[in-house]
């Protein structure tokens, strides 16, 4: 094997390692963060629907089931559901009226949606970097196709 071929093979290995150990890990982290944001948005929208159901019922009296852990539920009776406690982050809860809670939910979901869009853009940048490195590999090897890399489904 010539020195030039050995250097090319070493560079190819370095690029493949960079894709698999850095870029793919970064992409996975960003996508997991975005999934977490989507879950929070879903929880806030569920709370919004619950508040609207309470308002439409026309009564402040509420009967519900509360999860006490491990999918065990107990029946609960709330004599005055005109105010609710909303988790605002970092383990803090704030007592809000229904109108205040709906305003908070609207602002929070807008904020989370903007954050999820930023994470989507970040994931697109990482995917573009992966494509760029793959193109660099193609040029480095002087090949038009990398069937082995495609089989690994880098993206």
C-alpha cells in the first residue's frame, strides 16, 4: 500500500469516526430535546382542554381521578376549582384563575413552539454537516458512490 493511499484511508476513517461519534450523537441529542419540547407542548394543550372543560361545565365543583404513582388512581373531589395550580418550571407551582392559566398556557406554548423550531433548524444544520462530510469522503476517495456508507444509513 502506498503512503498516499494509506493517508487517504486514515482520513476516510477519521471522517467516518467524526460522523458516527460526533455528528450522529449531536443529531440524536437535538432530536431528543425537540421530542421533549413536543411532550411539554402536548401537556400544556391537555391542560388547556381540561380548563375549558371545567369552564364549560359551569360548576366550580370537580370530581376527578388522581394518579398517585405507578398508574394507581384515587378519586378526588375538589369543592372549588375556580383556581388551579400550574407548574411553571423548576418545581414551582403558581395558583392561577382559569383566565390567567389560559394566558400563561398560550405564552408558554408559543415559547416552546419557537424553541422546537430552533431545534429543528439545528437538526437540519447537523444533517447538512453530515452530508458535507460524506461529500468530502467521496471527493477524498475519488468515488462517485459510497454504497457501504449508504448501507449504514448515516442520516
